[in-house]
């Protein structure tokens, strides 16, 4: 088992990564302080893993479950309200612990519910998709979407524990595995060039779900992210490099409608856009952009804008992005492979040119 | 002008108390860091003070306003969502500041909206009722009600500034002035016996809205509360003494329906219940209980349970209160006048007896 410590002062917590962790009551018992537990999961994950987790939690006096509908389209305030309904109907008090069993959507909503229920209760993440294991399980970003913008309502809230059971990836559809790999590649791009090279050499092993390769990639991704977050928990500065590709990706998701493109797929295309822009600024080379495109292609991820989306669609969608500050669009670009930087002075023509290089109309 | 510093490390902020502060742009300009401002107010307050505040804020590039319906019945997630709608429709980014202009309900919802919008934006409180000036403007408790419980959804979130303009009290209805005085009396009861004596001597001046008396009572109440909060921001321990009378009060509000009894009225009756219980435990004297009843009576506040409410109503309602921990009801009682203590071992017969002493059926 790999174990990682996310260092955030009195909000620090461990990430445990290994095979078969879900079955073992010890990990839950070590970190759940009260006697009440609410498992938040969805209709897809419940048939696969709920029984296992219920068995592991059987030592607790009170265990309730709420099953939410599956998908980004349901990541709303209304759905979170169903978690509050259950907590109150079942009389959970301030000592309860919310266990998020599922992917990033479940994690984001459960974490937000934990942040807000009685102004804050304990929270354990059990991410079951590669994307949520390498991304949303580190950093404490929780929240929901609003019809006018993604992740616009939320809180910074840290869990007590993140439990990553590699075995849950055996049931993950291929398309979602690839979507997770997009975020893994991101860490190589923004802060870990040697990891990017490792991915170039080991993509086949990841795609064939080799447990050792998966465990290594998850561990390294979480460590890369934890290092960035520890420096800047509330994203006042450098943490924003984690949004590499995301401003473009959010535009794709917003215009396509949440859920049509997977988040990781949108981020993949978005990373190419950011890379093309970095290249036009004279930072990374055309060869670097090509390496990114090749790696994404090997991982079965898109490198182009969705058909029919125009440059104007992007400009419009990006103007409501959280990365806008006092009217200026802030973007994450690459000075070199493995070295990201936040810029607020992108010339509009370069931006439009980079979008067109990725097929935006 | 009185000025008070709430000491919470990097979340510290000032409270300014005086006459005519709303008119003066300086106070806003000193603490608002961005260029965008959203004023959140309600249909009752807007006709009285919105224009004044808009004028004082006229130096900012972008000022929007959202008017919410007035009253505790509207303190819901749906109403907060209207604030999010406005913020997004008007394209407010992460550098925006939310200005809460109104009573406690506006402050609680605006603060919660500020805590959650883009995971946290700046927030200025302009409380316009005595209750919100002495209570919700200190301590960072924000949130909304749920059909199954009061303040069940929320966040701890501190403002950048609290601006208390005594002149706003000239338009406050008598009944609401008294409701605010209930919380003022509370500070005397739980931690400031000399202030309780001052209130016994100066209640007439407060009721006749003498500006000096009001300013003194607000300043001292805020200082008393700030001292308690500075010790225990997130209510892991001693801060709970601020809930003196509130567990009973919340039961009254829940059973009567929010808004039929004002919060301060429910707290007044609740304080008598807690005092009667403290007396039965052998702590404060029957004479102390009598002094509380007399002071509340002078302030035109209730000292008895609402007609028709039974002991069982209280027991049922209090079992979902946030003060319940691992199944145990925690109550704030008085060892002496000015000395509160949290207890978790109240004998049920004493509790029922105290409720009956206040007229519960």
C-alpha cells in the first residue's frame, strides 16, 4: 500500500492507495470519530461496491445511505439538497461522517454537503474513477454547477481521509479510464517532466490496467497535486496552474452541455489549446505540442475542438470563468514542458489563432 | 464612532459603530478590494436605505443589487440561489464583494452566498436591526434553514467589515427593537454581570432609542461576543455558551413556524427556561430567575412558552438541534448570573419541570 500525506496544517490528511482497501474496516475505523455515517453514492456505483463498504463500516452504530442520480448533469444544488434531506430525516448530528463513494461528481457534492451540513462535518473520500482518484481527491475543492457556470457554487473543504482502492478501476469503462489519464498527463505537463516521459513509455501498461502502473501513476499524480496545493490551499496564486487546459475545457463542457464530453476529454482538448497558445507565445516548441498530441492520441483522447464550436463560443464562455479577475482572463501556459505559468496578458489574436489550430470555427 | 476589532488571526475584521456611517463612502472604500459590488437587501429595507448605500458606493465601477423577500420563512437554499443567479447573470467574478444590507436573515444568506460563490468572495455586513447588530454581525455564522431544522445548512465565514449605523434603528419597529434587546440581555446573563446590571438601570433609555445608550449596548454586546468567538471560532467548545436560551428558542420557532415568533422573542422565553433549569440544578437562585423575568418584562419580551406548546413538543424538536452530539442533548446553563456553562447530563425530569414552570403543557 502506498501512503501519502497532504500537508495543510491542522487540515492535513492521508491518502491511502492500494488493492482491496475497501474491504478492510481498519482504514475507516482509524479516521471516523463519531458513531454515525452517511454513505453518498450513485445508481451506477451502488450495485458494484456499496455492499463491500457497508460490510467494512458495520462496526458503526448508525449507517445510512443516499443514492443520487449519476452524471455531471445532476451536480446541482437541488441534488445536494437530497443529501441534506437524508441527513436531517435520519437525524444525523454534527458528529456524523459523510463517506463519498463514487467519482468526482459524488466527491464534489458530498464534500460540499459535508462543508455545509451544520456548518461542517467530517468527510471521507472513496474515489472510484481514475479521474477522481488523481484529481478531486486532493485539494479540497468541493461544489456544484450552476446553469450559468461550472463549479460556481462551492467551498474549500478537506476530508479526513482519501481511500483509493485500485480494484475499483477494473469496472471503469475504457472511455472513463482515458478521461482520467488526461489529468494524469496534465501533472507531467505542468510540473513534472520526468513523469511525462514515464507516461510516454508506459501508456500501454496504463491502458491495459496494469495494477503497478496504475498505482504508480496515481501516487505520483496525487503527490504532484498535493505539493502544489500545500503551497497555496485557497488558490490565491500558484495553485491555479492545476487549471491547465481547464478554462478551455470548461468552455467546451458549457457549450456542449455537461456530460456530452467527459471532463477529462474536454481537458485533453483544452490542454492542446493551451499548449498551442504557449507555443505561439514563443515558450514551448512545436515539437513539445506534438509530443502532447501524440500522448493524448495514444490514450484515445481528443486533441481537437468539438465539431461546430466557434472561436466566439470560446470567448463568450470563458468570460464567465472563475479565472477571470477584474475583467482580465487569466490562463495557464507552459514556459517549458513541466513548467507552467499563469498569465493575464494574452493577446486576443494569439488566443484566436491557437483555438483555430485546434479546429475551432 | 466606536471601533472594535474582532481578533481571528488572518480572518480578523473591524466593527464600526456610529451615527450616519452609511452615508460615508470612506468606510466602504477602505475595505472593498475589487471593483464589483453586489448589494443584497430586501423589500422592506431597500426603500429606506438602498439609495444612501448606492450613493456611498458610487465610486465602484460595477454595482448591482438583488432584493430578496423579507422574513425568516425565506431563509432557504432557494432564496440564496437567487443571489447566485444575479452574481452570474451580472458576471461578477472572484474579486467581487457582497454587501449585506438588512437584518440577520439578509446577513446570514448573504454571508453564505459569499462563502460559496466561486468558493468564497469578500463580504461586508451592514446590519440594520438591533438583533443583527449585536448578534449575527459577530462570529461568522452564516446559513439557511431547512424544512427539518433551523440553520442546518451553512458555513463559518468572516466578513471584511461590519458597519453599524445607529440611525437605521430609528425605522425599526418596536417589536423588533425588543427582540434585539433579548440578545443584549443574553450577554449580561452568560458572561457580563455588570452589563446585566447596567441594563436593569438603563432599559428605559434603550426602549426610547437614546443614541448613546444604544451605541453603548451594541458596543458592549459585540465586545462580549467577540471575546467568546475569538477563543473558539468554530464552536468546538466554549462558544456554545452563546446559544444560551437558543435550544429552547429554536424549538419554539420550529413548532410555531418560522416568523410567527420573532427569533429574539423565542430566545427570551428560551432564556427563562434555561434559567429555570439552572435554578433546579441548584446553580442560580430563584431571585436571579426573577431578575431575568423582570428585565424581559420591562423590555416587552415574553417569559413563557407559547400557548398550546407541550413538553413533548420541546423534547421532539430539540432532538434534531445542532447541539445534540452522539445522541446527547447539550444545554447552556448558568452557574451564576454572568457565568454560563455547557452541560450534557441534564436529568429529564428537571428539564420537563423547568419547561412546565414556563407554561409548557
